[in-house]
C-alpha cells in the first residue's frame, strides 16, 4: 500500500520573511490600474452618453444588463460545477491507495502536480467559466425573445403547436440543453482525471478482483453520467421539433422519412437514454458498472440502428422509388409555409399573352406609363451630378444615387436625388489639420434632384433642385428646408459643433462672392445632435476614446459644444435597434422641411417550420450591391422576413425614429415587449414622409428569389421542377460572371391595374442548366405608400406576377442586349460616338409590360476617356419583340419601333430631329427569318445615276469625321493652354461634327438598302 500524496511543508524551520514591496512598483501598478479604468470608462460611459442623447438609453442598459446576467449565470454554472467536481473528487480521495505499478507511476505525477493543485483547481474553472459566460452572453437576443415571445396564431402541420414555440421558445431550449451538456461533460472530465490521479479510479488490473472505484468516486461519476444522459434524452426529444426546420436537398422541412422514421426514432432514443440514466443511478448504490456499460452499448447500437440505419432504409427503399407520391404532402407543407413566411402568399398572378409584333399606335392605351419611362440611370449619372452640382471639392455625391418621386406642379414625377455630403478627402493636404477636419468642415449642404424621365441640354440631367444656397421646386414645395447635412453615409469622422450665443461662427456653410470674410458664409449648429463635451470630464473621456488631446486644449471646444460621431444613418439605426436586420440601401428625402434618411428594417428568423431557408447575402447580391461594396452584416440564413419597421435619421440633428410598419408581426411584438418605448406606431408617420416611403429593395430581391421556384404552388409540379425560373444576369455588366440584374424603380401601370403607380420591378428567365434566355415572367411590387398621415395606401406592397405562355418566345434581357450590340447600324453609330477620347456607357435596361407585350428601354451615355469625365445621355435604345429603335430621344426611338407612330408622346418629344428607323438583326434567337427585315423604311432612298451605289453619304461622312478630329485636337490644345472659351467653342464644333457624322452614316445606310 502507498499513501496518497499530501502537501509538503516548506523546509527551513521558520516562516518565510515577508518581501518588502517597492514604492515605485506600487505607484506604477496604481497608475496602470487608473489608466486602464479610464480607458474602459471612456468606451463605456461615452456609449451611455450617446444612447442617452438619442433617447434610447433603455436599449443599451437592457442589452448590457441581459448580457451581464447571462455571463454571470454561464460563468457561475460552468465554473461552479467544474470546481465542485474537482473538489468533490479530491476530498473523497482514498487515504491508502493500492500499491501497484500503476499507482507508483501516478505518485510521480501527484508529486509534480501537488504544488500547483490549488491554482489549477481554481484557475481551470475560472477559465472555462469565462468562455462559457461569453457564449451565454451572446445569446441575449434568444433569451429576451423567449421570455417576451408572442403567439403567431398559426400552428405547425406536424405537432399542431403554435409557431411561436419554434421561433421563440425552442431556440432557447436548444441552447440551454446544449450548454448544460457542455457543463456536465467538462465537469465529468475534471472529476474523472482527479479520481484517477488520486487513486479513486483504477484502470489497470485490480488486486484479488477488488473494485476499480471507491464508493465516493462511483457515486460521483454515476451521478454526473446520469445527469448527462438525461440531458441527452432532452436533446433527442428537442431534435424532433427541430426537424421541421431542416434543410433538405429538394425542399426544406421534415420529409416523409423524417416524419415516419426519424421523429419516432428520436423518441425511442430519448426513452433509451432515460433508461440508461436510471442504470447509472442504480450503479451509484449497487456498485456494479456492468449495467450502465451494457446500457451505453445499447444506446450506441440504438443510435446506429434506429437513428441511422432505419431512416436510411425507409428513404432508399420506400421513399426514393415513390418519392413524388410520398413526398407530395410534405412538399405542399413547404410551399404553403414558404409563401406565408416570405409574404408571397397573396401574389396576384396573371397569364400575359405577350405579343412580339410591333404595331402602329400600340402604346396609345399606355400613354401615362410611356410618358414616365425613366431615362436617367442612378448608377451612372453620379459623375454628372458631381461635375455639375458638387460646387466645392469638400462635397461629394454617392456613387449610387436614389430614385424617389416628388409632386411637381401637381404631378408626381420620378426623381433621381442625391445629397451633397461632406468629403474631407477632397481637401488639399495643406488644408488638413485638426481644426479644419473637426470644427470647420463639419457638414454637407443640400440635396440635388433631377427629373428621371427627362434630360437637359446636351444630355445632362434636368435638375429641378440644386445649387448653394438650395433653390428649386423642392425648396418651393417645402417652403424652404434645412439644407445642412451633419449625418450621412460617407461622413466617417467626428465633428465638434455648437458654441455659446454671440460667439463668431466658424463652421463653414458655403462660399459666396457677395459676402465678407473672403466670401465665406459660416454657421453655428443649434440642434441637439450629440453628447456634450462642455465639462472637463467629458472632454477627457472623448479625448481618450478618439485619441485626440486637442479635445482638451482647443478653445473651440466650449461649454456649449457637442461631439457628433457614428454619423452613418444605418449605423445609428443598427445601434439603437440591434434586433433589426437593415436594408442595404438608405435613401434621402426632403420631409416636412428636413432632409431625412429613410432606412428599411426587417425582423427575421431561421426557425419558421417548413419554410425554405435562404442565404440572405446571396439573395440580395446584384450589380448594385457590387457597386456599393461590402454589404452590411446580414444573417446567414433566414426562412421568415417582414419589413416590420421603417426608420428615419434626421440629416441635421441625427435623431432616429422607428415606426411600426407591420404591427401584426409577432417578432416585432416580442421586441416591443422588450423595448416598449423604442418603436412608434405607424399613425405617427406624417403624410409628407409617407409619400416618400417605398417598397424595400432587399425584401423584393428575397421575394423574387423565392418566386423563381415558389410561383409553382402544386406539389407534383414543384417536385418535377420543370417550370422553375431564374433571375437574369445584368446584361450591362462587364464583370464575369455577371451579377444578377437589380430590380428597378419606375412608374408603370400593370395589366389590370387602374392607374400607374410607382413600382419596383424584375424579370424571370428559364431555370435549369441552359443558356437560352427568353422571358418567362415579370414581377412588380406597388411601391407607393400614399400620402395620408399615418395611413398606408391600400395597394402598397401588392405583388403582381405576369406569367408568359410557355409556347411563346419573348426575348429576355440577355437576348435584347445581344440584339442591341449586334445590330450593324447601332454598332456603327456607337463606334462613331466612341471616336477620339470618348466612350459609350450603357444604362440600365428597363422592362415594361405595355403595348400588349414587353418593351425594353435602355439609355446610352457618352463619356470622355480622359480629363474631366462625366456621362451625358446621347441616345436611347428601345426594343419590342425583335424590333429595335435607336435615336436621340425616347420618343423617336419608340416611333421607329412601332412603324413610325407609337401612339404616345414621350416626355422628351421634340428635342431632336427625326431619324430613320433601325433594322433589327436577323437570325438571332427567338426571331424568324423573313424576306425583308421588319422596321426598315418602306421606300428606301433611290440612288443618283453614276453614284456607284454610294450616294453622297460617304463624302459627307468623311468630311464630318475630319471636322470632328480637327475639333478634338483644338479642344485638347485649348484645354492645355487654359483657354476655356476656345475649349467650349471646340466642344460645340465637335458635337455638331458628331451629329453630322451620324446623319451621314444613316443616309449612307439608307441609300445602300
């Protein structure tokens, strides 16, 4: 026999002398503690000040309080259980351990471990407890939803339980059980190691067949094992419910094999686990480990046979040969749940017998829609806004502008709008210093708006609001508005604003020639937009937060100063409502005399039974998100989404307002139980704000993604998948592989719709592995919310789906773009436009269901390749079926397509001379070769005798090209010399020469016909 090791006493006979502490060391430690405390306080208390200023202090205290409570609970449960397991095993160690070779080896380990035993038995539980606390605190949303959940008023088709159980309660139960299993496993390992190390458990041969565990070790391990098995049983039981949100190969939710094999097997395995747990309890008293060993073996065999083999046999030999019949019920469950979860269960479907024959006057009944066709591409014209309306180098416009609508002269007009944001990068390096960056250049100024369906001189945007100071139709409509933009997506740095009354203003507003002080107009911020930095304490905290000592010593940080930071509207909404998922696009609107940023927000979950799971980042990805850069953080997978909240951020004072847009959403109800004062009722939305609310882009993208398959509502047809669709790639993208074509906002009147409405639209093409791109469907959402105070328009959000007959061939976006690009007349004319130092940029390809078919419209922009570059709209492409129009104006292009008279007058009618119609290409997909290409002039010009078939077109074209080359050379020389008057004259001659060249090219083509 050998004795278990005991702690050794220190040698030397006397107590060790206390070590003297160095005063310098104490001082260094004290200073380090103070500095660390200040740094933590700078991060903590400044956040409290930020939330308090916005009126959302309850949000941060609730979040931090819940996180803190969960961290404490997780830490205590894990650390306490592991510490108990360590100490219980140590205290019950045997006084005498059998003398065996195994114990002799362990004696050496015990001697090595003993000096560190106390540290290990405390440090190990604290360490694992810390990580457990972090894991628990991350589940604060799950816990708050579980305790504040609401009823959905609907039950699942399998267990007949309210859907709220799956969305709110089940996630917390799964986390709790999983967490407790981790606790038991780690505590069991701690106890097992301690018992083994100190002789309570032996794995080698025992003397005279004696017991391998001491009674204390047996009871300890048996109790831990029993608790673990009960938790495993609970986990098996919860697995039954989680099967309803499984992601399958063909459809999501529980399948035939899941319902008839897996769910029963999970129940059986839960009962087996409980039975084995009882065997462990019996062992704790009887001391025979054979019973629990047999039970564990039974569990393993049951898990393999009942939980694995049996469902696989059912799937392979019963389901696979009869899948369509057996899975029909469960596919229908998936279809119904998906349509409901994504708000597409009320789509108005209509068979649209689209014609491809362009007839004279075909658009007469669609006059209002044709007059509202948007020509200005918000993704292209930002450089034009920048060159023509930026005003100063320290302002800028976003690369992707926004489409909205404003009532001008009593008529709703589609509008491309942008905000003149602050851009410190536009300043020269000699202008960059702390005073300028943070106290002088503090804000942007005003909005700029242009008509969407019209262009100005030379293809420039037709601005109706702009300039500094702001003036135009919006200013008149709003009787003036606050133009200063302190909060915007591009404003990343902090600003110090505000000053005592009577202090000379130093915040730069704008420059004007008729002003004193060098023509500089200054202002002083007067709102309530950020935490105060008037006291020394707040100055110190923010100086530490931003690492800027100037905050402590600058005379411009006064008793009335405020500090503005976190100025991106999306970031502000995300902070005050961390439970919302935000739309990638934030857009500005002038509302009630203020510039407001409007942000669409969603409540989502991945726990809706039987609904299709969708990767949100993939569903919303398209050309626009690629242009915007990295999207905001999105949930990985969702199977339920609601646009439950509309949020606004005031561009002047940064105030955030959240409005309940879908007050019936159970998830929104749950969160309003948590934060009752955060969300205002929809009745608080003013009529002016309501007129600028629109249907959100990301929600529409998710819905169109789902509708590419779930427009099929019959389970048998869904199983075959032969009628699935795809969303087309953007035909104007030069990226490989091309991203999806984005949806477009425009005003149109859908078939069966009483009046035109501001809408969000997209198209569909055939699914599967094919490069054939014909149109199969057209989707439009009514995006107009009306203009009444607190009352949403009746038709808002209505989804209308036009399904094209399967036996017709209507060109899709890719085919239409191919027709445009391959048409010899168009390509020749575009080549002329690209002569010299200019390039062609193709705008968004819009699709409109008018004239009994599908009309495609695409603006064409010309832009310089060097020097000052901004696009100007020079041409418009139009297609209907295989008929193509290409002219200076939309009105002319429409007439070309529809046999000389479209039946409508487009918004740009009369702005250019008539041009000859363009012949469509022959032999393209979806076209039938004919003797004479449709759209050609019925009476081509005759040739003069002796002309050789060339007419006068060739001579005139050569002369025009020569004149264009000369004008470009003169323009370049004038630009280098700084003679801008001569440069302007040369540009005018170049423009005239290009127009003459185009006319000569058309005349040559006509005479050659």
